[in-house]
C-alpha cells in the first residue's frame, strides 16, 4: 500500500471510530431524565440562529492564491468561536463540556472541557488558543488546541454542512489524558465523555446547529 493510501486509510479509520463514539455518546446523553419544556437545559447563541447559516466571523480562513477557500465568496474568515449561552443547568453541575462537530464530514472543530459550573456563557472567540474558559483539545485540523471554523469543500456534495454545537453538563471534572507528544484530541475527549456517561456523570446536554456551504446556490 502506498504511503498516501495508508494515510487515507488511517484518516478513514479515525473518522469511523469518531462516528461510533459519538453514536454511543448520544445514546448515553439521551438516557438522562427528561425535563419539562420550561426547565429544560437549553443552548442559544447571539452569533447565529439555530439551523441558520453561520456568519463569516465564525468561518475558517485558509488562503490559497490570495483567496479564502473556506468562505463562499472568498471573504476573509474571522475564525472565531461563536457566543454560546446556556440556561437551566442541573443543580448538581460541576463542569461543562462544549463540542463543535461537523456531522456532514465527521469532523471535530472544537472541544473545550472542565468549564466551571459558574459559567453560563462563552463569549465570542472564547475558543482562542490559550483560552482561560476551559481546557481545549487539538481539533481535527491539528493546528492547535483551539477553535477552527467551518471550511466545507466547494463543489462536493453534500454541499451544506451541519455544525452541531453541544454543551454537556457533568457532575464531575472530566479526565482527558494527553501529553506534549500526544495531546488530548477529539477521540480522547469522546472516550472521556463516554466513560462519564457510563457512570451517570452526564446530567444533561443541549445543542445548536449552524449551517455553511462554499458552493453557490446550495
């Protein structure tokens, strides 16, 4: 097998594993007790509306030939995490976890964990490298422990990608292993969340969906 084929195989295997982990995690989170509509744990954003197009401030900025290939018209992307706010967190909450996952491409754009229980909002650009709001994983861009925004490929179906922002409320600190040579990644974060769910440490979860496409008319 040629090196390029090996790399592609490893990437495909990683994507499949991530999908399996998320499916398990969704089942664990869904097993939490139901809440009334008025008292339901909810996630909102002042940056974008649920199931609407994400603004350029949140889009990645990868420049090729002087043009940002991540935006639909080549505009410069802000690459800043959106403002996120949550309400009605369970009383026993000790920490929060926030994940941004492209369900269309099986790609993790952001992961922040051990956010203090007193937090009810992450301001815009809280996902910057070295953020004080919580610990971050190295996302699937492998550029660092930070938020990296949408960058769906143009002309490749499905054209409109769905970016799911999920906040989890936990009654414990999350242990996510990592080292200088092997820093915490999406897979280690999902494994930690699955372990937390297995021992009933996930009290509630809420999500918000953003959309983006770089293909005109799609």
